[in-house]
C-alpha cells in the first residue's frame, strides 16, 4: 500500500548528464519501487558552500534540506573522484548540515553504493562517505556495494541485464527497506 512505503531521498554524487551512477540509481528505483517511494534530490544547482550565504539560505539549499528532512532514508549513489567523494556531493552534504543547530542529517538512515568503469572504484569514496555521514549522526547500512559498470549493464528501461548483479542489487534494496522498517516507530509499523 502506497501510504506505508518508506520515503527515500536519492542523492546522485555525479552532476554529469550521462552519469552511470544516475543510471544505477534509476535501476535501483525500478527494483525497489514496490516497497519504497523514491524522490531524486537535485544537487547540481546548489551554490558552492559559503557561510556568508547562510543568513538568507538559497532556495536550492532550503529545498534540498526539506527533501532530506521529509525522508525516512537516504540513498546515495556516487562515483569516486580522485579516491574520494566528488566535490558536488561534499558540497551538498555540507549545506545540508548547516546552519549550525539546524542540520538535516541527525537520526537519518542511509545506504551508499557506487558505480565505476574501473575494477576497484568507489570503495575509497564510500569509505570517506561513511566517515562523513557517521560524524553527522547518520546510521549507514552495513555491507559493501561496488558496481563495475559495463555499457550494457543497464537497459534503456532501467532493467539490470546481468542476473547476478540484478540479484545483488535487489538484495541491497531489500536490505535497506528491511532496515528502515526495523527503525520505524511502532505506531508507523501498525499503520
Ligand atoms: C574519475 N574516475 C575515477 N574512477 C575511480 O574508480 N576512482 C577514481 O578515483 C576516479 N577519479 C576520477 C576523478 C575525476 C575528476 C573524474 C571525472 C573521474 C572515473 C569515474 O569513475 C568515471 O568518470 C565515472 O563515469 C564517473 O561516474 P559518473 O559521473 O558517470 O556517474
């Protein structure tokens, strides 16, 4: 039933038009939309963080903070840039943590995953991401999800073409849904 679906804010760490991580995020949405309600959070229009802008929060920042605060869980799908997280993603995380005392992060649950054309990519970015989110009071789902992206891995309709990867990603989404339902307050579970 739609009313009982956990709400997921999806943040893609790449601002690239043909991002493979955005494709992966869309495939995850397809795998999980029967149990979860997904909303994509735009980060490309955020200004570069400056404390000078906090007195009059930019609309794009207020919108992103509201989306994160309204969500039960955050799904972050990110590439690795120079063995860390992309600057655009760090900028979004920093903005959502501000102004002081009004961070949107504490108490949220998150799942992190990433795709790269390379063999070992995104593991160090995800390690850094877990450290940052932990410091902000976010509970990050355990496990590891590093996707080596091949051009035909995801079809135009966002279906994962490889059966073992599809099973792995289905389990990833199911585990996140299960974690969120275990974290939900008792009255929400009864609804
Ligand atoms: C990369 N790429 C990359 N890949 C990786 O596995 N580890 C890395 O440290 C880096 N570093 C890096 C830095 C910069 C500035 C760029 C532009 C790229 C390659 C990266 O995985 C590849 O470009 C992906 O296609 C990026 O994902 P999106 O943008 O397609 O989602």
